C-alpha cells in the first residue's frame, strides 16, 4: 500500500498516545492536535506502512522524496521535525529509532483501522455510532504494544526523566494552588529625563545594561539605546528615516541584536554592546515585532512570525548564522496566537516561552531542539516579558493588567510569590531585576474612537477620554461603547454633548458588542456566551451558551447571528448561524475560521485562521472566491454592512470588491509610528466607519522598587 491508497483506505492509525487521521493529516493525543505539513505527512505514512523494517536513507530518497539525490541535511531536518511533532506531554518516549549507519525504524506496532473495518466493528451497536476513544483505548491496550523489550522501555523511561531533570527539575502535574497575595507599596525613580517615547525594554542577562528604543519628542524615528544601569551612561545608534528596535542579547551580555525598519524593509543586525565595533548584518525579517537571543556566536533563537502562512502566528525558530539554515523549535496550533520567546537559561540549555491562546497565556519551557516541552503555568493575562532570577532559580514577571509581580520557582515547580502593587499604577514595557525591583515605562498609549467619512475621506475624533474605550456603536442619537473599569469592561452611553452615563447592564468580562438597527437589539459577547437584549428595555431576548471560546460574533440578515467558536481543546474553530426567530443553529461547512459576516442574502464573508478572506456561497454550498490578505501590522479587523466589506491590517483600511481584478483597494492609512487601528465597524446610522485607534504619547523610563 502506498501513501495515496493509505489516505483513501485508512480511517485512523493508533500508536503510542497518538491517533493519526490520514484524511485531515492531523495527529491528536486527546489534548493537543497537530497538522502535518505535506513532507512530514508523507514521511509518517511511509514509516507506518513499513513499520516492520529498518528504513534506509536511500529508501527515503527513492520512495519519499522520489528523487535521484537528496542532501543529507535535508533528510536530517525532516526527521528532526517529525520527531518533534511526535513528542507531547502524553507521548514522551521516542517513536522513531535511529539504527547506527543503517537507518530508522518505527518503534510501535501501529493499529490501522480501515473504513470498511470501522463499519463492521461498529455495526453491532449502531451503524451510525462512530468509533469511540474508549474502543480505541481498548484496542491499544490489547494489541498496541511497542516492538521493544521491557528493558528498553524502562531505559527509555529513565532517559526521559533525566532529560526533564536537565532542564530544571522533575516536573509533575501543574499545581492548582497559588500562594497568598501580599500587598506592597512602590517607590518610583526616573531613569531618564529626556522627553519622548520609550519602549521595548530588554535587560541584559547579567542585569547590568538595559537595551531599549527611544524617539525624542521632536523626532520622527526610533533610535537604539544601551544604558549602563550602574553609571547611567547611554550609547545610541540611529539615523534619519530609519527606525531601530531591540531584538535581544547574547547570553554573555556582550552583544546586542537589533532590527532596522525602513518603509516595508526589515533587517536583523548585531553589534558589540560597547559600540566599539562595526555592525554586522544577519538576515531579513518582517517589520512586525521580533524577540531573540544569541545562544552563541553562530546560533540565534527567535520568535518568527508567519508560521503556517499566518502572519499573526509565531513559532520559535533556531537559525544558524553562518549557513543561514533554520529549523522550527515549537509548533503552535493554527488557532492559537503563537509562541513568544521570553528567556533562555544557558546553564540548563532551557528556553522559556509564552504560548498565547484566545483566553489564556500559557508559560512553557523546552530544550533547544523543542523536545520535552513542559507547561509550567497558565495565566489569565499576557506574560509580555519575563526574567530569570539565577540566585533563586526563579522566573519573575509583572502582570501589567492587575499590577501583580509573580515568582515561579523552578526548584518547587510552582508559583511561590504574588505581590500586589498598591497605588495608581499603569506600566507598559517592563523588565524584572528581581521580585522587589524592576524597570518599566509608563503607559504610553491613548485609546480613542474616530469616525471616517467614506465620501470626503475625513477622519474625525468622535470620543476622546483618558479611559480605554473600544467597540463604539452609533445607536439612535447617541453612542455606546466598552470602557475598561478595573478588571472589567463597562457598557457606557455617550450623548451628543459628550455626557457619559451607564447603559444599565452590569460590568463584566465582555469581549465585544454589536447593534442591530432593524430589530433594536444589542449583542453582548462574553468568553463562552452571547446575550442578546432588547435595547429599549434591556430585557434578555436570547442567550447562546457554547462549549469552548467564542472568537467573534456578528449580527447577520434576517434576525440571525453568526459566531465562531474555538473548541475546548483550542485546536479547531467552527462557524455557526443562530436564528433568533426559531432558536435553531446551523453549522457552516468550514473549519478554522476567525470571523463570519453576511454580505447579501446568499453570500457570507469569512476570515480564515490562515489569514484569507473566503466568500462562501450558500446556494452553491461552496467557497466561490478566496482573497489573500496583506500582512497585519497589528491585527486583522473587519467591518461589514449594507452589502459592503472593509478590512484593516492595523495601518491601512481597504475596501474589498471580491469581483474586481484587484479586490483590495486602499482607502486610508495612518502613520504607523504613532497610530494603530485596533477595530473597525460600520455605523448603522451614518454609514461611516468607526475606528478604535491607539495613539502613542510621551512617557517615562522608570526604576520601581517594591517596598518590603
């Protein structure tokens, strides 16, 4: 059986902790699901089909690559990638074994379940009953044993345990208990009195120098600054019409890595931290943010955006600075927001990174090859930055949303310290020197509402306040919006004179709001529920609860709601249409979507997880047009109404005509060095675009001491 017939005939394959689905080319262990790239899918299928023999490198060249010659490095990279994909918290032992100077073999005897076999096995209960995990588990327990002796299995177990010890400690299950919160006051001191904007703080591993970007109040471009924290002396690097941004440090604190951004061009460079040598160009990059660490003079690890062709999704990547070769260290799910590098601990050869899900921020550690990934902690808010406290073997970070300092002990494998900072505190970028001292910049953003007139091209300030205001909607003769109040969001009403009052609904963990003018309905989106209210009486019209996380929601035509749900495993998302007339729900026949809206009676616009616009024709039951989106500077946002669709990448607003030769037409752009477009909507009363815009303002560079 070859790979083609394998995909056609085989329903699923069970081996170790994995279930392999050839049709969708995915692996699942019940907790994580991974989609295989074509080459890795072909490799895995080949090993499963030929599980009873040692596969030579020549076999792979002839049967997988189907070429006369393949470079050894290409084979090594592919095998390494496949091995990383086949590792999980549940599957720690090896799946592919290396035979010295011979080749590779598949360790497990796979249980292959064919389509016709599946039908006959389940016929006794019900012809429509799917093959359950319980049945699969039973088969695995009875027949799915690895082709190895007991001594080899025990040896593998201890090897895996030793590997975990080498990257910190013997990690057990995640601790649910948290330490008591201690409240402390703070003492602030200004580190630099030059007026301007400070951002992207990056503390050297020895904690003696601070790397950051700075633009003076009368300047236009960011310069790179290295500040000696003992003497206060600063070294600067910059030029006109070019922006310089920090990327990271070498592990010995002797070298700084930075990127140069000019127009749409981005390059990564490095320079001796003393600024007494010439800069060295390393490689091109994307203009969006990037963080990295020089492991040694020839190797660099960084968060690389564009994983699986999704420009908002980043994966950790290792780059050989001599050869230019790269290999991927982590493989985040398509429906997550990817992985962000936080720290590297050289003596443990351990990488610390954040995996950002839609509802949580997950703290992970792994080795340089991406093996033995261990989830340490799950936080409600972003872990924007983190530092390693070598003296206490502890990870320390600041939760800027709740003004709390966290300490996670790698000795005890748990959170051991939480300090609540008391006072009027609002920090942005930060770096922790320890639990009682950190560096930060004051919050440098204003978040306001603007309107854009599509006919005149005029941008007008609509709501300006010292608060974080988002999702403004024109309702009758006033505006409603979401305003941050502490940890929650409040729905506020703003009249024509600017007077602000409460709408009447309680503050909550709202994600978005929407308004239906025809029905006079207000939609309120929460994490796993959508509530629809009659706007006049605020009486509840409908409540839609889901198992999973609601990514987005939108009023459609004919008194219906479209919404997208990410499943509880945070792997796959589906779009649904809910009728408020008869309370019936319909599932759209597409997966991995981020948003759905309705263009006209039969056509729906969807945004896929890989950053494509899809025009779905309900009459034909298929996607009729696909449009590739430009890369997002900040994030993709969309607005739909009156048969029109608009899209923003954070910098530019586009009108989209799916039938035009060039479907994306640019209609407005902001100065990306000062403004970011966060959200986009169409006013139901004026037809104008309503924009949530983040504006950068002056701030201060601070040293903060936590009082004992």
